[in-house]
C-alpha cells in the first residue's frame, strides 16, 4: 500500500534474545495490520488496561518462546 510507513527493527533496542526470521515476519505483518487501522483480538492481541488505558500486547509464539510487544 502506498501510504504504509516503513517498519524497521532497530539494532540494539531489543533487550531479549532476537526473534527468528519467521517471528520477525509475523510481528511485522501484525504491526502492519495495526498501522492500517485493523483491530486485532485473541490470539494475536489483547488489551492490557492494568498497564495503561488503551495499552495492548501483541502475542507471538516463536519456537519455545512466547513474545509480547506492547503497543
């Protein structure tokens, strides 16, 4: 889509072990869907109001790891 903003992984910003290439593609696809205004639900996303109003988490499974991306 022409109006898509670039999604970029910044080196040195992730404080945990890195995602596999497949998990990076999955995370990028979910972030792109959010950027386009789509509302995601379980199992990909769930609200986290205990952290802050309007806060959600993306949930990713990568091999033996469960990843959470807060947005």
